[in-house]
């Protein structure tokens, strides 16, 4: 049994949905688990609607245009689809903003994108003679109530998947939503932006699938973002280990949480182009293989450097480090890079105005007398399998704030 994941770009319009049907039909299998993201940029639009609805602003126009976009695609595909249902749901939810925290509210609103795209896809496939059952992911992906970053309850999820999917797959494919899950109290959670890859991996893991396929608008995993680095080449093969390293350092082609559930069961991951489905793309499988990689470049913009001098009377010690780590973890800021010197600690994180404000307040409360400084708007470049010529070419005379090297990986933080 196979698990396919189609991202927002692959279903952005009627032609995209037809193409998804063609790809599915090109396989002999009649029992594929199909995980779909929200159409095009729907999630971004819903995020704006959520903010506006929460603050009591006017979101009606944005909402109507989103519904019209979905209804338009349905009409073009000859479907009698009524998305007013989701619109009503949104309006009701938006009216209930006052007694929920924003992150909880966000999840209830933003999850509607996947509910809409999956019902559209399921109905289109039925109309094209491709048998399938629409399954509500909130009934099978069970999470805690960490809003916007639902943590999977594996035991409950495995039980729910085994109770639901084998039966549904007897009568054809299954179409379900990426990115969303169900909290114990019946509310919806989301798994973090771009989380549909992860959903597909969870389902592949729980069903012991023969493989997971991610259908993208790029030929596979490339050695760099081709928009920024025209010399980027396709990586035909990666170990799980290499793929985890790449996603950790910022390769956005696969969601970082995707690989572990697959690696545990040695399920291969195929990253393929939905525009050229006949091409072989990238396969991520096994760790027991030597693969000669070219240099691989990962780039993250919007980085913030926080420099902390914990004390003027002693070196940076382990108690201070423990406290600093605890503060970062409490504020849910992931450390991208850290460098510890004799009297100061430099920490690089993604810029997030909301999280940083409370983090800085806490750090300053601990270390006000000595010093906490912040530099924003920096770039973090990570190169794996580097060589000196390439580094010279990439960095030129850029102003470097921090540099860190191991045998395989080098990182530069620069302006
Ligand atoms: N639709 C969600 C997002 O855009 C999840 C995904 O695309 O994987 O973040
Ligand atoms: Mg998306």
C-alpha cells in the first residue's frame, strides 16, 4: 500500500486536480492513501482571516473570495460542490473568539483549508470514476492540545488508523487532509505550517506502507534552492540521515518531522514532480549506503542573533547554560545555532516578534546587569560537504557575525 501527498501547488486549480487524477490512475494500485494540502495559498489567506476575526475585524470579503475560489474550481470540474458549509463554519467559529486563546482559535479556522481541498479532490475523483472514501483526519491523527504544533499521540493514532483505514481501503483509495489532527476534547489541531508531509509519514508508519510519495513542483530534492543558486543539481538518492540534516538546517523541500516515522520502519520516501511524474526524482531510503554528495546549500533568512553575557565575574558555566536553554525552551524558540565563548553566548533563532518579545523580557530579567543584545534581519547559510572554493564564492566579502565548522558542515551568519 502506498501513501501519496499532494501539496497546495499541485491542486491550485481545476487543471491541477485533473492532473492529480491522472497521476493516481497511472498506478495499478486501487488502495492509495491520498493526503492533500489546502489549495494554493489558502492557508496564508486563512491565517489573515483568523487574525482579523480574532481581533473583531472585517474578514467577510477575504472569506467570500476564498469560498468563491473553491466554488469556481468545483464548477469548472462540473461538480455541484457547496462550500457555504465551510463558510458557515468559519462564521460560527469567528463569533466564538472571545473565550479561546488565539492559537486554539487559529487551528479551528486554518484547518478549514484542508477540509475544503480534500472534499473537492474526493468528489472530483469520484466524478472521474476513481473510487475513494473521504476520511476526516481529525478522527485518525490524534494529538494533544498543543495548538499550532499538535504533538502526535502515537498509541491513539495507531489504534484509530487501524480501526478506520483498512476497512475504507477495501472500496478504493482514501482521501484525507494533511496538516490537521484531533485534540482529546474534540477541537482541531494543526501540526505546524507545511505539516502535510508529516501527516503522510504518520499514516505510512501506522499502515506499514511500502512507500511514501511526495508530489512537488520541483524535480526532487535539489542541492540548493535553484531560485537563489542556479548551479543547484538534483540529488537522486539520499540517506535518511542526510535528509534529516538537510531539513534541520533549512531545506524546505520536506517538512523536518517527516523522516523519522519513515526511518523507523525503513519506508522509502520518493520526492517526485507532479509536472513530470515519469521522472525518477529523489529517493530517500536506508542509512547503510555510501552516497557521494555534492555540496548542499541551505539558506535561512530572517535570523536573529541574541548575545548574552551572563556574568562579569566568572566564565560561562554549565548552570548558566542550563538556565539559558530552559528560558529558550520555555518560550518555544528553537535554537538554530549556538556558540559559547569564555564570557558570552551567541544564539541564533528565527525571527518571531511575538515569541522574541517575551523571551527577551525573561533573559533581561535574568541577566540585566550584564547584558543581552539582539541583532535582527541576518542570514544563516549552512553548507554540507563544503569545499573552500565554494565557500569563497558564496561568502565573498560579506560581513560575518558568526562562523561554525565541523568536518561535514559549515555555517555562516551574515548581514
Ligand atoms: N496547508 C498547510 C500549509 O500551507 C500545510 C501544508 O501545505 O503542508 O502550511
Ligand atoms: Mg501549503
